[in-house]
C-alpha cells in the first residue's frame, strides 16, 4: 500500500498529523504539498495527488482542505478518480466496499485529528466488494466517457 497525501493551507495541520500516523503504521506515502499554512489553491494539490493515482504510482490518495469539499469537487473532475468526502467511519467503509473510492477527502475544520485517523484507517483497510457494485462503477466510467465526447 502506497498513498499520496495532499492539502491546501486549511488542511495542512491535519495532513502533518496524518503523515505521522501513516509513519507509525509503516504505510509509505508521497506528500504532494502544500508545505505550510500560507494561502494556496486546493485544485493544484488535488490534481498532483490524483495524477499519481491515475498513473498507478500510488494505490490511493488522501486530500484535505478546510471542508474537504473543494478537494472532492476537484478530484472528481479527473478521469478514473472516485473521491469521497468522509466525516465518519461508516461512510469510509462503504465508499471502499461499494464505490471502490480511490481518493479520501476530509475537512480539517470539520473533523478532529483522532476521528480523521480512524476514518483513514477504515478507508485503507476496506476492500472493494465487486459483484453488483462493479456494474455501477462501470456505469460511472460510461458517464465519464460520454462527457468527454460531448
Ligand atoms: C480555504 O479557506 C477553504 O476554502 C478550503 O480549504 C476548502 O474548505 C475549500 O473547499
């Protein structure tokens, strides 16, 4: 398991907390920035991390901004990215099991560090169930293809 992690200024503190958590768990990660609390634009960092997912350089990505919403909107514009905004572990579990989400988004101004660690753990530990859910994932990909030909 190898993941990309990125944030804007609003998510920087939580990103650093989650990096430490990943280190303690022995999970390797690529930090795609940002590197400080200086104001920056979340789409730039969403794109960097999601590009690594698209290229297969990492298995999954974690994106953090103030609400998690800007990161999630940006990530879901990219082909093959299924990004889910999670504020509790139930959603983190089922977005892996049913949606095969490959990007987890969280809001640092919404979700505290302890819960964020649990959400991340659940997201990384839960496999995709496949079966009928694969048909739905395939239909998401069909929408993506139709949009690009519109
Ligand atoms: C930055 O102030 C804030 O807008 C950003 O972190 C995020 O919440 C956007 O969705």
